[in-house]
């Protein structure tokens, strides 16, 4: 199951990066759906976001997207003192728009390293790794972690490229669809 899960996420990114007409049309529809579904919690200027969907996202934007889409929170945790993002990440700032999302990512164990730079661009591989961890948390699975699969040199090179917002939304969509098709992955 894990290799199939990994393959689906990687294939979704690689398919999107090739940019076939069908993939582009499906992606545009997905972007529109995602924008409308999250508008209540994160109001956006539709024109600005659509224009920026082909631009790479940075770490803070990617983590915010994952925390929002997978509905991760701190609700199940108790703290002696209020957590600050600087408690978890050496390059992150407290009291900035991404602070809460990074704290949630750290506490929920998304595997984001302490040296994580919120301003640095995310690679496709990094985003896929964080997506798998977010999915584990959402469905309460014990281990979906990606084992390196046999990839061609072309595929490996594609995974090192930065991920765009549209590609990130496609990865999340594929992850959610996969889980819906395989509910046995969740620990009950």
C-alpha cells in the first residue's frame, strides 16, 4: 500500500509538471473548488491567487496549506506555557502570519526540521513528505511514510524542482482521494 500511495502522489506531481491539456484543465477546476471551499476560513482575492498558482510556494505557504486542508490543530494537546514558533524552528519568527501553522506542524509531527526556513521554496519531494505525514495525522494511521521507490533519473530530477501552489493542491487532492478509496488505512 505504501509504495502505491507514494506512486500516486509522485505521479500526480509529475503528470502536472508535464502539463498535458487534460491535467491543466483538471487542475484549474481543482484550484477553483479549493478556493471556494476554503474561502470561509481563509478569504482570498481569487484573481491574485489564480495568477500566483503557477509560482513556487515557500515553506510557510506550504505548511499553512497542509495544516488548513488536513484540518490539523492543537486541540488534542495541553501545554504548560503557550508554544511559540521559535521553540520549534530556529529561522521562524513569532507572531507572524505563519506562526500558528508552523507550531501546529511541529506539535503534530509533520517532520519539518528545526532548521526549516519559512521563506525558502519547497521542493516537490519535501511537500510530498509533509503531505504523507499530515495524512497520517488526519486519519490516525501508524505509518504511511514513503520508502524510496525506483524512480528514473528524470523523475528524481522532477522531484527536486520547487512545487507550485497548483501542484501542491493537486498532491493534497490525490492524497485525499486515495484515502477515500482505502479507508482501511485508518486505525480505528
